[in-house]
C-alpha cells in the first residue's frame, strides 16, 4: 500500500523514494512543484513577470487543493522524497470501489528516474490486493503522461473537458 512514513520504495536505479504527509510547512515547496507542471504554458505568457506567474500558480494550487479536499475529504496528501530531497507530490483518494490517483507531479530534475513508476506500481499492487480499480485523469495534450500510463496497463475510458479518464483494473493486468 502506498502510505506515508512506510518503508522506502526503491527505483530501478536503486534510489530510495519515500513519502511523508504534506504539512503547512510544505506549502511553498508544493507550489513550486505545481508551478513546474505549468512552466511550459506560463513561458508563453510574456506580459507577466515572475512574481505574477508565481501568484497565479499559488492561486491555482490553492483552488486545486480545495477542489480535491471537497470531493475527496479523506484523501492522502504526501510529499515525495528522493534520497532526502523534496522531489514532488502525490495525492490519492480511496473509497470502497476504487483508488483515485488525484495527482502526481515531480520536479523536472527528478523525472525519468523511475520514481513515478515505482509509486504508481505500489498503487497498482494495492488495487490488485483489494480488488479495486485504479483511476487517474491525464490532460489530453500530455502525450508523454498518456504513454506512461498506457505502458503500465491503463486504458482510456472517457474523454471529457480536455482530460483523458484512464483506468487500470486487476482483471486487465497481464502480470
């Protein structure tokens, strides 16, 4: 099970990945993680200075977090730690039928190192052991994310409002 404070996970490269519950003290680091996911988009907004872009990211992060807290009141909000450094965030909602990967984001310097794969793999193991489906939404234009989830066995179940709703089920698992 993907839990805060549990034993560290190990990436394919042998690096230790762990989770810890996000706290108010993590706010600026989590805004920085969120801002990194919007960097390409905001690079095109040349009429805003860096302070305006940061203010926008803070407001969007706050809105996103409030939406998730309202829709998934018991969700798990964790900071991803790679060898002692804040590497990203992972937010997970659970109910009796499914596990919902609400959000996972890694700072660019920690991407493509197996961190996402090991964490999503742990959620897949949890879903398999509990007989639940694992669901996630991917922005339609994020081709790399779509490929990543498809490689792991997720399939698109719906396209809605610019997002692909993707699902992995133990029944569809080929392992």
